[in-house]
C-alpha cells in the first residue's frame, strides 16, 4: 500500500498546486478557456496527467462548464467562479475545487458556508463513520448561514483510473448513506446555493467519456482508436480530441463517429436557474486505519 499511497499523495500535491495556479488567474476579463488550459498544462508540467478536463463554472452553473476550443467567454466583474480540476499519477486519481467570489470578495458568506461545510465534514471522517453524519455536517453548516446545500450533487469515491465510484458522499443527512472503510479514497464537495439547492442539466456537453473499453468489432479508424488510448478510460474534452488528432476538424469527425457508434457518455453543464449563485470547495481524502488524511491540502 505504501507505493500506492505515495502516488496518491503525489497526485494530490499536483492537483492542489494546479488549483492554486488557476485560482490566481480568476480575475475580470480572463478567458475561462485560458484558465482551463493553464491548469491542465501545470498538471502535466508537474509530472501528472489531468484526470478529467479542468472546468470553470460561473454563477448559477454548479459544475461541468468546459470550454469548447475558441470559447470567447470571459470572467465578469461580480461573478462567483468555481474551478474544478484533478490529476492522476499512474492512475491514482485526486480531485479538488475552489471558488472565487468577485462580488463579495474573500469574506464571501456563500464561500465561507461551502468551505466550512467541507472542513466540518472532514473533521468527523474516519473508518467506520457513517456518511450520513458527514452529510449532516455539510447540511447543518450551510443552512446555519442561510443557504441551501445542492442536494442532487454529491461527492464520490475515487479509485485507480476511476474518477467516480462508490460511495456517494451526500451533501445532506442521507439515512441510506454507506460507511467509510479503511483504504477508501473519497472526494467531498459541498455546494452551497442561495437558490433552491437543486440542479438540472442545461447546455452543450464538452466533457465526454468512453462507455466501455474499445473492442476490435467497434471498427474505429486507427487514428481515432490510438487517440482515445490517451484518455486512459477517463473523461476527456473536445479540446483533447483536437490535441490528440492534430486539428479541430479531425476532433469533430471523431466525435461524430463515437456518437454514431454510441461509444461515449456526455456530461453537459449542471445548473440552477439564472440569477442563483453557487459556491463549491472540494478535497480528496484518504481513509486510513486510524483516521482521515486530506490528500489535496498543500502545506501552509
């Protein structure tokens, strides 16, 4: 287990460093595609690979806003901006997120609600702890500040070459939640909302993932099959297809083929209604025999 944990810790350091790098770029006028690409470049520079495309979600968009190539969208004064990124090192995945509130600043109550909910949730984690209690910490913390947790988004387990697996880590006191076990790795991500706390899909998907391993009978063109091997079975973006295949046109053709053969799942943005503001903070946590280690926390 020591070698695996070393790789997980390395992955966590890279994720946290890349997140901090991207956070500094969140200023009015910044192109969100530039932020996403810079975060992914930092992950590679530090010796990891992106575990999923970096995403920058603004205001009522809770998650999964990933820029298409050439996206003109910029950060606006007054936005509340979530940055979500992850790394894998030899398949060992870590996931983290942060929020910048350009209206209310560092003292933003909405950001504080999400950040404190995360810390309070971590404080009760350990082997044998029910995730019902973890969710209760998130829910009571956020509601005590006058906001609502997003109930139909949750944290999740991570595993080797797997960004989402059991257990679900609820943002409320779900009585059916599982218990934490030793050697489990989870991502906890409280979303705090000044709206109803329920999201739905809205918009065009830019994040994709193969539904299964490719097979000879899929009869994919050799160039597409070779390109997709670089995904390691993890989520990828339209910009990744462009990079792997050499041009945006080739990437678009590959996506058409994959859709026609029903080989990809698609992940569109997750949103509340326009006007709502949502904050998100996230860490990856390793559950040991004796406690919980935050893998994506940088040393002070």
